[in-house]
């Protein structure tokens, strides 16, 4: 009889393994969906507005332009460095940084605003979110930024900026 009770206690580990596999089988394979809150829906509605998206892109582009202008302006050395005192060099560098920052901020702000507005409008008109939207927005932006140079410059700007936009989209792999 002692051998019978030992035999009964030996298979005990097998049911424990079966319960752990049954617990895994009982878990739902798909997590339930969580509905967005009212604040999240309002935030998405605001961000989906092309005007809001364009203004935010313009402001952020301006900020990037200021940073780029400060960096590039600081790297500019005055031509008459030996003849200038330290105070004059600092003043000259500050003025150069200010001018570069202003021009870079203006260019990057216009670039961000035009690109974002064009992409948003094209995306809403086509009802698709793909690389074609970026290509069209790049063409519009490049053409608008280089329009002062004449029609040939506008065409080259359009082609160049569109190509650059598509390459960035492919590199970032946003649209799969």
C-alpha cells in the first residue's frame, strides 16, 4: 500500500503544468480597445485643423531657424580680426548672429508653414496619407521659396524640394 501512495504523489507535477497552460489559454488573445477621452478627441480635432498645424509648423521652423542662425553666425569670423579689439569682435559677432538668426528664422518659418499647409490640404483633398502628399507639398514649397528667381528657378526648386521630401519620407518610412 505504501507503494500505491507513492505512485499517487509522483504524478502531482503534471497537473501543475497543465494548470499553467490552461491559465495561458484562458487569457484573451486580444486586449480590449480603450476609447479615447473627451480631451483626447478635442486635441485630435484641433491638431487635424490645417491652419493650426501650419502655424505650429511655422513657429517651430522659426525656432529652428533662430538656432541655426545663432550657430552659423557664431562660426563667422570677421575679416579684420587682427585689427579689431575683443569688444569690437564680440559686438560684430553678436550683430552677425542676430542678422543670420533673423533671416534663417524667416526662411525656416515660411518653409514649415507652406510645407505643412500644402501637405495637409493635399492629404484632406485626396483622403490618403502617403508619399504623394509629401511630394506635392515639397514641390509647392520649393517653388514658392524660389519663385523670386523666375520660372526656371521655381521649377528647379519644385523638383529639388519634392525629391528631398520623398527621400526623407522613404528614409523615415512613415508611409508603409
